């Protein structure tokens, strides 16, 4: 009997992994000449994405990685709506306005019952900070022009612990950034030093409610009191912006008596990240102003080519609607009670993790009890290993725990940081401690990796006699940075 085989060009009869599209290399940095089947494109991308880290185990990020399935559905149902088309999507616009008013009142804005709050949804806190900074700059310039004084050298006072978006604002919009340096054991802006740095060209002082480095809240109340006194003496009227990216959705529920918001007269604007403890996926932030006079009218653009007069104050134009809808869902779904429960749970899991790390007796805790639920910790003994090695080895267990150095003048301090989010359970906290102990045990049985890379294995005795401990630690940090940078180059990271 003769066996025959019918030739076919129909890819659908092949299994996906038998398809030629997953057996050949597709062009990565230029568009291919031909189309490929949708299932092949899906599988190729899905396979590569498996090499990404698990978002739930990414303890470096403050950004929300889990939402309820009902909210996921709302997001997908609105994924094709462009928020800027306000006339076409009036309900979405109304949801944004409701969110602005809810958040402004949560921050104790001095609004009458029927008064509308002034604010806007943004892509994240970075855009929110840019907008707030521009408002301060323009207000300062207008005042200086009216007084007949120079207005070409604005500055802003912050702590050295600010997020990089503040440096971006200063560089992009030509504002001098005056940073209050940190010191060992004090990793937030000192309000007394900040007030001293203020001069007639200061457009505002930026205080942080939840430092990225260790989660600590800065003392906004003391800063306000110091500036009130200085303003009375100088007539400068220097205001305050509060960067509450991380802490804005925590303090009202956990620390309601803490004065940091619009209860303080010099706080003129506040930003908060909806995609952090606002419990929404990445892509949403908010900025609210104390009153309409704090946002110069000339910064607001009015357009009508989308169907009606539409005011807009954003750096970008088009923006997805889904995150705005998701934020409104969370606000009405959880309410004050729900947010309070989530934040209390995060604090409790932070305590569990902190106590577990302390029991190892190998670390100093750098974070504070009051603040964002973060556990930042540093090795007590750097003789043989450092935080970067611990961070790298924890990745073997799937954990992404960042190691980093503090800003000036505390750059000789290196820490590991774990962010406690809603989806970080007590079970995960206990498991992380177990894995940290395993890593420490393994490091104790191995020669120092960083010492080998730098060729300084004998630092325990002879080097310590020649150099101070801080100098040795800085040498190790610089060497490790070079090692990581060289490895990234070998991996072809752009």
C-alpha cells in the first residue's frame, strides 16, 4: 500500500509549537515584511513575558498589582475611551470630578458644602508634581513682576530624599533645586534647615508625606509654623506643596489627627498617587489645590474642537479613561471603612515582617513605625557581604527586594526596602523572613563575592587599620555599582 501525504499551507492544522513562527527568529528592532497569525504573535509575546518578574513579589514597587475582578472588568470595558473627549464621554468626566472632590475633602480642603474643588487627574504623581510646580512658578513670577522685581531665578527647596520627578521638574522648567542634605539616622528633610534655605526667589517648599527611601513622614506642621514666622518677618509669602504620593491615602485613615494637609494655611497644593495606596493599577495620580486662586488661570487651556468648551490643565493630551473609572470604583466600593481596613492590614503585616527581620539580629531597622508601611533595613556588619548581594540572591526565590544607597550626605548608608501593599499577606511576610534567613546562611558559608570582584578579600583587618569604616563601605558600594553596570552592558540593556 502506498502512503501519501497531502501538502497544505494551512497553519491552523499545526500545533502552535510546531509552527514555523516559533522556530525562527523574528526581527526585533525593525518591522517585519509579512504578517503572522494572531495566535503566533500572542504566543511569542506571552513566552517572553514569562521571563518578567512576578508583580505580586515585586517588593520594590509602591504601585498596586491587584484589584477585584469586577474592577478589572470595568477597566476592560473602558479601555477604548479617550478621557480627553469630555463631550463624548461626559459620565467619565463626571467621575473624574467626583474623585477630585472626594480627595480634596479627604485632605480637608476649606470647601463649602456646594463648592467645587480645584484639581485634576494625571498620569501619575510625576505629572501632578509638574503641574503643581508650574502653578507655583507662575504665581511667583506674577507677584515679582507686579512688584517690579527680577523673576528669572526661581528656586524650590526640598529634601535630598525627594523622588526623581522633582529633579525632572527643576531641570525641565528651569528652577533651581535647593536640597536639604540628609544625615546618618535622619533620612528626611529637616524643616528647620529647609526654612533657613528659603529666600525671596523660593517658589515653594516641597514636603514629603512618605519618603521613598524609608516611608517616613516629614514634619509638615513644623515646616508650616516656621514658614509662617519667616513670612511675617520678610513678607515673602512662601507656600508649601505636599508630595503625598505614597502617604496621602494612608494618613487620613490611620493618622487622622496628624496635621499635614489643607488644615495648615501654607499648604496650597497636594499630589497623591491613585496607583499606589489609592489601590488602582499604574497610570493614575491626582493633584488638588487649596482654592481656585492658587491655580493661575493662564495655565488652563480651553478647547472646543471636540464638541464643547473644555478646560484642560495637563502636560499630555490624550489619556485612557479606565484608571479614572477604577479610582472611582475603589472610592465608592471601599469607602472610609474599607480603606481604613486595608491600611491597618498593611501596617500589621509590616510589623510582622519587621519583627521577623529583627529576630535575625543581623539588621538595623531604618524605617519608622509611623509612615508608609515600609520596612527598610541595613546590615549591621559589612565585613564580608553587603545588601546588594542579599538583594541579588533573594531573586532566586522570586523576591524583588531593592538595595540602594541613601542620598547626600548619608550616601555611605546602604539599605534594603520592602514595600507592604494590599496583596502582601502575613503568609508572604513570614515566607520572606524564612528566605532572608536562608540567604544569610548561604552567604555565611561562601567567600565574599564583592570582595573577589574588587580584589579586596583581606579588608577585615589590614584595610580597616588604614581606612575608616565609612571609606571602606563606600569603596565596596562603588565597586558593586561598577559590577552591576558592567553586567547590564553584557546583557544588552538599553
